[in-house]
């Protein structure tokens, strides 16, 4: 009985220590894409709980910005973000590219939330993108 128990423990130990193969598709890339809600407006969902805290306490209010200003800033910031993503730098912070078309009218709220994502990344991780500084919050 002791031999069977001993062999069972060794078998379980060996099977638990082997590496597990993760099925990954090297052709698939993580991309943040704008989503239309039921009202026909674009939405941006940020899955970090501190982002909402940042918006409420650190970020300037949406009324501070014009949509044209945000669109021009986002065009540059998305370009810089995607360049960093595709270069493989900052993989611990930048986990996906952003699908952003400046010719699409995303609306003020989407442009604001996207702009604040870049400010949030600077605030939380210290990663500067195209001149984002603490003054831009």
C-alpha cells in the first residue's frame, strides 16, 4: 500500500511540474477598437479600476477641451502609442495597439476618454507619449 501511495505521489508530482502548452496564435494581435453602443455613439472601456478614480480626481473636466483639440492630440498620441507597441518596448504597460481613424467622428466623450488614457498611463506608470506631462491632466 505504501508503494502504491508513493508511486501515486511521484506521478502527481511529475504531471504537475510539466509545462503546459498555451495555445497562442502568433498572427493575432491585441487591438483596441472603437465600439458603437446602442445609441450609435462610440464607447471606450478601460478595465483598470484606477482609471475612473483618475478621471474624477486628477483629470481636467471634459468641458476644458474642444473636440478638435482632442482629435489632433489623439492622432499624435495614438501614432506614438502604436509605434511603441509594435517596437516591443514597454510591453508591461502597452499590451495592445489602438485602431484609431482620425477621419471618423467619434464624438467628444470618446476623444476625451482616449486622451485621458494617455494621461493616465503617464500618471500611473510615468510613460511619456508625445509630450504628455503632468500639466496635461
